[in-house]
């Protein structure tokens, strides 16, 4: 019996470096297909990635997203699972309910610390450095109706050196994201078969 392919949508707002790594990881998978890029910024770099990969794009608008979560559009594309990869809008309840335990995010710090509204990108790294933390890392978690709140799936750490800057810490975090995100997505989807 032929097994069903799991269709994944990647939600991204920026350059799409994580999106590219995830796309590359699943390019030849017979079980998991990256089927859609969802983006909220017309000029985002992730749209170039989608064009290069010949992948459909759903460009979304804030009010409609809050109201509908674009759930019907996602269902039309047969989306089974949603991966946030640098997507900066809060996910509305209509979407978290329709895709309960099927939306994950990656956060560039060790949650529950350094999460919440406005805590993304360099703001997170600056806060970690200001607090003189000895380590930082990534957290992959399920998405619920609150920022950076859902159940933690996976964490990986890296040391924070006293001479680290926002840029150098960001580089360490990106390496962890690129090393682990796609593997954790695969593990989750295969466990859910």
C-alpha cells in the first residue's frame, strides 16, 4: 500500500535561510513534501527561494489572517503541517485550532527565557548578551495562541563567550537552526504516521 505524502507549508517573513535548508532536506523525500510557502512581505527573500524552487506561494494580508488564518486556502493545498521559519506575526486561534499540534516554530534562545512579543532576531541575542548568560541556543516548540509558549519539542545549546557580539551569537544560533530544524521536522512527521 502506497503511503500518504505529508504536505508541509513553510511560513516565513524574511530571507528564508531556514526555509531553504528545510526545502533542501526534503527535496528527495518520498514521505514529506514542502508544498507551499506562505509569506506576509511582498519583497521577502523567501519569495525568491520559492520562485527558484518552483514552489507555490500564498501571500497573506494581516486582517484576513487574523480573521481566517487562511485555513481554507491551506486545506485546498492539502497542507498537513505548518513550519514557522522566521515568521513574525502571531498565529491566530482559528489557525492553531485547525492545526492543533501541527504547527511548530524555532526560537533563537532557550525558552521559556527570552521569548514573547518583540523577541525575535537580534533583539533576542542582545537580551541574552545583556544578561551575561553563559549559554544560549535554539528551541523548537509547538505553536499555540501565545508567543513562544507552546510545548517544547527540542532544544540545543551553544556557549556564549564574553567577547561574543550580537552578530557572532547570531551566527552560532543560525548554525544550530540549520543543523537541527529539518531533522526535527522529519522526526515529528515520521512519529505521527
